[in-house]
């Protein structure tokens, strides 16, 4: 597939684009700056793959970007720590911010462009979520323990899709509930974007890659691997338990660890409804949230089939 090179060429032939000489990757801060880029892509019939992030990039994000680069002529990554999806102000304040490192990683990985809007650019004066019906996808797990979280996610992703206008958008399945919410938003607002859930990137211990891991000590990183171990154990042993028995067994295992379990849930992989009887569901996933060294980590994996 031919890669997108308009700005590189223009930097050579057009003085008004001299800034592109220094930096091949384009960095946009305002929606108005995106339009030349979009028009050029459209003119060439090139597709744009999009990865939405809150920065503090890791291998998981880069895996999404590689896929965006493979499947599209151009790619764009947004870096925006979205205030409306944090129900806890301390969590928002402590969220890792590493802009210089992020830009270097994205350029090395061949992102065509980066969109880094301000809070004002995204929200104007009104830093609030829109009221979007998420048909219950937002009720359990993250929705229950982080009230308003998915309203914030739905609002910001809808606006990012409208501003960036990608043909494909790549999201990590570590946030599986978020992927379903985003797919729903794209569908109800008839946004012409394909939302693709991608496999979770993991360390060899099984720990899911996450920006929040930047706040863990090396020992914390080792201890946090219990999350994946327990989800794997659940997948091997669920037939010996009913859902509440399996939840209780996993709670007990966590009680013997240094992690503080917030929730362990089994939910239908399509509706996100909590599972109380295995036989009523065809596709079920295990969801865990736990605190390690005061850092809140989430993960999920397939329970069955
Ligand atoms: O998963 C994230 O990093 C965020 O929830 C997202 C999708 C970038 C929206 O702010």
C-alpha cells in the first residue's frame, strides 16, 4: 500500500510548508488545522486510520498504530487527557503525561499525524458530557465503579470522530466495554467509521500493557500479573462453579495477594449484562479491576466459548 507523503513533498517544494522539513509527522492542535490534511487525503482517495489515546504511550498503543498504518495510507493519533471521563479528580491529576516521549515514539513508528487539542478546543466553555443513550452497555463494571465514565468517553470519541473523520479507528480490547460503547456511538450517530477492537498487548507475565503501569514499581508489575493469572484460571475452571461461586473463589485468591480487588465480574460479551447463569449466554468475558500500589488496573479476557 502506498504511504501518504503529501506533506513531505510539500516541505521540499513549497516554502509555506517549511516546518515539515524538520518534522515529518504533522502535529495539529486545532480542528481548523486538520482540514488541509483531510482534503489532501480525500483528493488522493487515501484512507485514514485513527488511534485515540490519552498519551503516556506504550507498546499497546504502538501495536494499534502499526495496524492503522498497515490498513490505511495515512494514520493519525490523538493525545487528549479527557477530563469528563474521570469521576475522580485525583485520578485525572495523577494520570501520566509524557508528551515529548509520546511524540518521539509516534514519529519513530511512522504516524502521519498527531492531534493534540486543548480542553477548550474539545469542549469550549462547557466541559461536560453529552447525554447519550448507551443502551445499558455502560451499566456494569467500569460504568458502575466510575459513574459518568462512559458518558465522557462517548462524548469525546464522538467529537474526535467528527473532527478527524477517519475511515477506521483502532481500540484495544483491554477496554472491551469501551470498545462496545464506541461501536454503539458510531452506529447511532451514523458516523462513517469502522471501529475495530484489537487484541490486548501483554507482557510475558500476562499483565496487560497500560499507561497506568508507569506508576508501578518493578515489584508492583510482578504482583499485578495475578490479574491475568486469575482470569486464565477462571477460563479453565468455570465449569466447576456457578458464576457467584467462581467470583467468590477469585475474591479469595486476591485476598491472599497484595492487590485490592475492586470487582470481578462475568458479563455477556455482546450486551455487557452481568452473567448469573452460564447456560443463558453464548459468549462471556471475565472483567477485573484491582488496585496495585494504589494504582487502579483493569483487564478482561474471554471466559467462553
Ligand atoms: O482508552 C482511552 O485511552 C480513552 O478512554 C480514549 C478512548 C482515548 C477516550 O478518551
